[in-house]
């Protein structure tokens, strides 16, 4: 659908105000017809009857011509200054806009299909999420289970590092050949257990934990070891 424009400067314009109501209605009809047909302001004589409900009105047509809005040709009228004085879109501009809109809709549909494909294949989502979440810790973290990671986060269970002396989770104390997110976190926790902060002890912040003001951890059982002078 293409819209016709009524330029704001026409309000109070002597040239437009001098038109009769009938002539102004024909002018508005001409703008709409030309935009709808993509003729860039050309109106063949056989179609001028559509510009007003009562059909052709030679007197009103002459008013519009005297106002310098259109020029009579051998087969109808041509509106003067279609894209400049009248501020209307050309057929080429409309075609370009429609093509751009078509391309935008195609890209949107492609993205939607891609999202649907990812949703149908959980391994795609899991792989992307785990890569983004682990970043530089990827070498120490297994593929794990995204659902388990989401449902049993450290801040929800508060027991991630209580088995920190083992590289395996409580469910797999002897280890497992299957991907296990809990085992992956246990390996990170063990690495944290083996790391120390001078004067404080092991560094559970490697596992994403948070120390409060007195140096204790708000998530696990970590308490700082005070150095003896």
C-alpha cells in the first residue's frame, strides 16, 4: 500500500486556498490515484473520471491547471513537480522500499528458522551456552548438562565445594565416562582448593563465589586461615 502526502505548507498556501472544494478534492484524488498506480503524476484522460465521485469536472480541472499543479497533455494530465513541489514518492523509490522490506522480512524469517532449529537440537544450545559461560575456564570444565547447571547453581545449592577434595561429584564418587556438569564443577572446586591466597587460604572465588566483609564466603564453607605471626 502506498500513501499520498498532503504537504504541510499547503495549509495557508494562497495557491491551494484559491481552489474550490471540488477542485481540492480532485487534487487529493489525483495524488492518491497516481501513487496507487505508480505513474509518477501522469493521469491518462480515461481515468480522470475516478478522481471525484461525480466524474469529470472540466471547470475544476481548469482550476488545478491555472494553479500550476498539473499540465494538460494530449491524453490527460501530468502533475508538475511530482517528487519536488508535490513531495510525492516516485515509483522507483516505492519499488526500492518494497524490496528492502522484502529483504528484512526474509532475514527475519531466516533468523526464526535458525532459532527453531537450535531449539529442536539441544546440543546446539548447550554448546553455545557452555562456551559463553565458561570462557577461559573451558579447559577445566566438561561439557556437562546445561539443565543441571541452570537448576543446581552454586548459589542455589550452596554445596558445590563441600566435596572439593575430589575431582568428582557426589553422584559419581568414582568418576564417570558420561558428561557431567557437577563433576566439571568439582574439578574447578578442587583447583580452587589447591590454590591459596597468602594469609587467607584457598581461593574459592575461582569457582565464582563471593567473599563478604570478614573474609568468609557467602556460598560455601570457606573461612580464611589466619596466619600466625
